[in-house]
C-alpha cells in the first residue's frame, strides 16, 4: 500500500487522466481512495510516507536541455574570462571583461504619495498604492573584475539601444584606452551571431565579442545583478 502510494506520487497527473498540473498530498490521498488502494487516508499521512524518501511531487524546477553542440567550448571561454584568462594566457592590466544584457518588461510604478523618510523611533514609510506606468527595459553592462555597473532604462530594446550602452562604456576611461575589451553576451537579437561581431568590430575595434552557448544566459554574470537589484522599478 505504501509503495503504491509512493508510485502514484511519482506519476504525472495528466498521464493518468487527472486534470492537475502536479499532485499535492491531499490530491494523492483522494486518488488513492478512488483507486481502492486504501479505504481512507489523510494528506498528512501521505506527506509523512513521502517524506521518508524525500519525495515532493508538488515541487518542480524548470530547465532547458543544452542543445548547443559547442556548449563546452563556448562556456569554457566565458569561464576562463571570469578567471582572467583568454586562450590560455592571463589578461593584462589594460584588458577588461564586460558582461552585458537586457532585462526586458520591467513593470514601472509610481507611488500615489511620496515616501516619508525615517525619523526618530519611526522607520521609513512607503505608500502602498501605486499607479502602473507601463514597462521599461533595463540595458546594463557589468565590469566583471572591477565591480562597476553601467546601464539605463529604455522604453524599447534593440540594436540602437544596445549600441548606445556599448558607446557609453567604450568612450570613457579606462575602456577607451584599453588594449582589448571582452564583451560577454547571449544570443539576443541585438547582438547575435557574426553580423553583430562585424558591427562591433567596425565601430569599436578594441572589442572582442564573446557569445554564450544557446540557452545559457545563466552563465552571464550580469544576470546575478539583475536578479538582486531589479525586482521592481518605481518611477519618481
């Protein structure tokens, strides 16, 4: 009986004609009764049995199967750059590594009343209600070895917007006088493939554009910054 219920928990509800995306303990208990496995059982009992084998059918994790045939080669170049190495040689002090990307569709909000600053014995007060101000795209670049961030918000993304960010970085020191500046990017439309490499090379000869493997944005360090700093955007 216990084994049958554990086996049920490891099956997909859809495969058994059950209109659920995934099982909860109460769902498993009800299905066990309907199938005649047991006459009566509670969800807490099911949870206790499943917990013995660390079975958690109500949890899931999204993933994408790596499909880039050159995944290891491309990922290796990026990971080496994070360590300050390019093609087996250490980077020089006048060579830099930039991680860049766009974070799209950030909800822009404006509070209906201004926030009140903290005062003695009172914390800061932030108005709960807000107005929706559409969505914005945050275009950003992260200097991997010097912990510097460059970025701005735009109503739309695209080649012109991304190139504007690159110009903002490349026309200021120390990047303007650098020997080489490696830009790590994913395969987004504004910086994809050989066309982007040629475009960058013609505008900024010092840039070496390094593409991540397909569906491997999680290797891009700028994503760490995005996840920790752009949960929402309030417009003032």
